[in-house]
C-alpha cells in the first residue's frame, strides 16, 4: 500500500514555457503533500507543503509565483513551474502523508525536468 | 528541526548486518527519528521511525539510545539491492534531509 505516482516521469521544455507536474496518492487519502527539489549529487530540499483545500506554505527562498502548487483533492497535488529557465532543471519529488498516520511520508518516483 | 550527523559512506558485505549510525544530540522531546533511503534517481523510500522505544519492521530495526541523542539503523542481512543513500531525519511532520550515508553493499 501507500503508493504515490508522479506524471510525467521526465520532461524537456523550452525556456520561458510552463510545465505542470502531477502527484497522486493511489491507495490512500493524503491530507498533506510535500514538494521537494533535488539537484545532482545533492540532498532533497523541501520547497513547499500543501494541505488539501488550503494555500501552500513555501519554504524560504522558494518563489511562490514561480512554483504554483494546487492541492484540490485528497489524492492529487500539482506543481506548475512557470516561465521555466535552465536553472530550474532539477529532479522534482513529491510526497504524501496519509490521514491515519501522518508521521510517514510516501514519496513519488520523481520527475526529471530539463529546461533548454 | 534538530540536525543529524551521519558518516558520508559505509561498506557492507552481502549477507552481513549493516549498522548505520546517526547522531542527533539536539533532538527535542516530541521529535521522531525517521529513516529513509534513496536509490539512485528514485524517490526516497520510508524505512522506519521511532520516538523512544526500539522499533522493528520487515525492513529494518531502529535502536534509539536512552537519552535519544543517537540511533542506529540495522539492516539484518544486507543485499545488493540495499545499496542506497540512507537518511536519518529528526522532526515531527516535516522532513529536513541532510547528506545521508551512502551504503555500498558488495558481493
């Protein structure tokens, strides 16, 4: 159980365009979802926390107008990278915490974004 | 969240127990100890967590010292598929990932 999917698994886009990444909890309801970014050979960095039906809480230094997060249902959260630039190229990973046991976060497989 | 200290890398022979240490001397009373691992280019995988007592599940055992200032993750019979970066994290509902320990399991 506790499966989280992400779509797409990888995407290449041109500079200036926007990209949407979906994160779904497949077999449980996630009241809270998290978005992380990981650059090569570095650790995961938390970007934002979103609770279903509420505005996301962004970590310091993360531009909320650039990284739009929507958590409209208990099984879906989306991250939109607006006006992407090459420096936004990274591995984006979401995680979800279930209602019954919020201490455990279940991670998606990640989305590799390359901006050319 | 409290900070953790882990060795950057460890080696283990296949079939042997892997004992991964973690220091978290500034842990506060309501913070849990979590262990996750990340295989290359994949999302992290939850392993185990604990508050005060030792814990065991199908993947691993977690030993937490009585003063809670350190812990050890034990993989009882390491396999090649256990090669990954292991993260020890202390906190409550949000996770702050450090650099972790790169565990290399060799034949």
